[in-house]
C-alpha cells in the first residue's frame, strides 16, 4: 500500500497507509482532497476559521441576559414564602 500524502499539524508527512484508490488515509482524505480541489492553502483556511467579535457578541449577550434573569428570579425568593 502507498503511504498517505497528508501532513500532520507539525508539517511532517502522515505515517498511515493511504486508502485504496486515494492518495490519503482515512484521517486526511476529506480535508486534504477538498483543499486541493478548491486550490486554497492552509493559511487561507485558518483565516476563515477565526471568530470575530461580531460572531461572539450575540452569544455573550445571551449569556449576560440569562445570568441577569436568574439573579432577578432568585430575588423573588425573599418575598414569596415557601409553602
């Protein structure tokens, strides 16, 4: 069997055997072949995967709102007697 042509995170060549009819192993098969077909490099993909503040802000706002609601509802525990 042929050796996988994929690379590890450190940049070394993968040591696994390639799948039959492919140049890549089961780990690198999808990502490496897709990158070659699109013609993109790893740096361009890394830029696309970074999160911006505009992506995180709605999640942050929802978390703050949920925490505020919890503290607000807990404050009613002092005023409403338990049965």
